[in-house]
């Protein structure tokens, strides 16, 4: 079946540096790519998304890049802060109604 | 922001018994989902539901699983009978439209089957 691979299971960066989380997908029909954040012991909430009609989207300190040819998309968090520490999940649309999820990247922000 | 409520937050149940997990989705949302997460790992899609019907389900959605939303009340996931491998956190989510719209997740129901 279709898959989304999230390459970094854990990522540790120093506070103030940038963090980059990479995902690849297999379904050439995927057109919607959201990112969700899960803080320890809590639920997921939406952070940013990108659709296949653009290759870059920015919302404050978050940048999402999409390379359709390589079937790769990435989340860039600039000027990281302690509250950015969480597990980040990428996903890609698959089928009419569902998302296919990556396995999650635990982002640790070191002081 | 919009909230999805899940009841119970935790449940311990004997293998073979039935369990019902309840979800109160965002009030004007039309699409409902159940996901399974084991040990804070990957979110596994189980099923989605729209207009009173299951639209898509994964191979994890075994015959022992069922979903319904009777009369617009709670969206429920029932497991009967439960098995040890059903131990997980089950997240309910809802969205106004289908894929391509933001999902709003509940806090999860932690199910432990012993």
C-alpha cells in the first residue's frame, strides 16, 4: 500500500537554531500534505499544511517545502524555542477520505 | 478553538469483553475518524464516517470493530470482543469536509486490555 516515510525518528537542536524534518511519500496522486504536532501526553493539533499547487508555504517560523518530482516534503522550524519540543507527524492524502501518516519525529530543543 | 471530546479517557478491560469508546465531535463537522496509536508511535488510520456511513476503513479495522453515530449523538467505536493487541490510545477526529481539511483531534481514550 501507499506509504509516508518520516526519516528522522528523533531530532535534537539547540534553542535558536533551525530544525528540519523530512518526509517522503509514494502515492503520486497525493495532493495535500499537513503537519501535526503532539506534545507529551496530549493530542495532536494542526500546525501547517501545503497543497500540491505550490512548492513553498510559510507561517511565521514554520516553512513547508514540497518537491513533487522527488515526492518529498519537509518542515522547517526557524529560531526554535523550548515550546517547539514535541512529536511532529507528517501526512499525505491517500484515497478520497484518508491521510497516510508518517511515524513521527521527536523534536528536542536543547537550552 | 473547536474541541473534540472523548469519553472515557482511560479504560482497563478484560480480554474478550466489549468496549465502547465515545466521541463528541465539533458541532458542525460532517466527517469523523478513528485512529489508533501504540506507545506514542505512528498514527494508524482505522475508519472514517460520513453521512451515517463508513466511507473508508483500513485493514486494522477488524470485524470485531464497528462504528456508528445514532441520531447525531456520540460517534462511537465498539470493539467486541476485545483482544490484547487492541491495547492502544484511540483518537477520534472530526473535520468539516473530507481530506484536505484540518482534522481536530480529541485527547484520546487509552484502552488497556488484560
